[in-house]
C-alpha cells in the first residue's frame, strides 16, 4: 500500500511509469539512501525495453528488496534515537507514553509503567537503548 502510494505520488504525469529522477526521489522519500550510479544501474536492470521509464511492478520489486535488506535491530536503534529527544541515552515514562500513542499502540499508563518495570534492567526508572530493543522485540512493533 505504502509503495503504491509513493509510486503514484512520484509518477508526476500519471503515466504509470517513472523515470530515473522520479525513481531516485521516490526511493529517498521512502527513507532509503540512493546515489546516482545505483539509480542508473536499477534503471538499466528494470528498463529492459530502454524507454527511460520503469513501471509500478519494477518499483515494487526494488522497494521490496530494500525493505527485505533492512536490519531490524539497526532500525530499532534509529527509532530509539528519534525517541531519545533529549539525547540522554534514555527514554522517560512520559516519552514512552507519547511514543506508544504516536505508533497507534493503545496502552494504558499502568501497562507502560509495567513495561518500564519489566524491562528496566538497571532500575533507573527509564529505558535505555538495550532495554528499548527488548521491548520492541516483544511487541507487535517488531
């Protein structure tokens, strides 16, 4: 669904195709890095008729490969950095409640406190990166 929406946004002329520039921008908009040589190589590989464009199926395949290549723990570390707004290496109860709400997780304050108590291995009342990864692995967010 997200891949189709991105394709439609960057298929600026509504032709069902995207060119090299649209491909590069779409991949970056989906949160992945891509440089010119790689984008050109993808175009060469998927534009078998040498039209200068690729269709949705090719874009979907490219994005599926990128998603499959992601390291889930690395993604969790990036998420932790986003939630560690004060750059202290810790997430407070207040921040954890906001994170759960932002991610659409319907957790009560008692459930969130229970998570902190369960995963707060160093007993400081906050969640560090290692503890955060443990939580993520045990919820539907992983």
